[in-house]
C-alpha cells in the first residue's frame, strides 16, 4: 500500500526490505543498508522519499536535473538560478544541497538556497554557512571564569580615528 524510495543505482533491480515497528530498511543483495525510511501507517496510500541518493547521483550528471521530480519541487527563483549555471557549477550546487540535506532535510536545504539567492550569495561556502546559521543550534557557552590569581586587566579600546587621520586619503600618507 505504501511506497518507499531506494537509490537510483538499484532501479529495476531486486532489493531486500527489512520491516521493523518504526522503520523500513532497504537492503542490497549483501544485506547492506541502502536507505532507511520512517515506517508509514494508515489506510490511504502514502510515499516516503529519501532525496539524498538522487541528489548525489544528479551531482555527477547535473544536466539531467531539469528532467527529474527534484527540479519540479524547487521554488521558481532556485530553478532560474540553476538554469543559468554551467554544468560544473550546477554539480557543485547539487553536491552542496546533498550535503545540506544530509545535515537536516531536503526542504531545509532548498530553503537555504532560496534565502541565499535573496541575499545575492551564490557560492557554495555561503550556502553552507547560511544553512548552519539558520538550521543548527548555536552552542551556548558559559563565560570563562579565570582563577583569582590572574589579575584583572583594563579593557583596551583602540582609537580608530587616530588611525584614520594617520592614513589620510586612500592611504596616501603613511604614519
């Protein structure tokens, strides 16, 4: 009644399925796990799709993106952005989306790309950084408490105006 995805590598091949109370685990002929799904329940037909194997495959063949269901799921600005990229750059972005999907989810990865585009940030490092800022918990650390034997120092405040005056116009003069 329910449908679960596997990896593109296993299309039109027999796979083994391990059923547990909470998971559906798709295995290859050597009983190695291919993909794991949360088990679906209910009387109506449902689908569970794990996008990571497909994104990884698409990153190797980015020209096929336009002909996949993944492309149809992308918001319009992301589609337009991907359409304008070279094959090589499209592959890099798809690899980044796959990495972000592995960290969180496909939906959060695509949301990150959409927000990055609104900022005009299109490089892979910006995508990874923005995803971390949006979707990962920031580690809250207590302030470091120094032993009493270490003296308290007065906070140093630099006088940046003095530096500006010293540099003059466009660094014409030197201090």
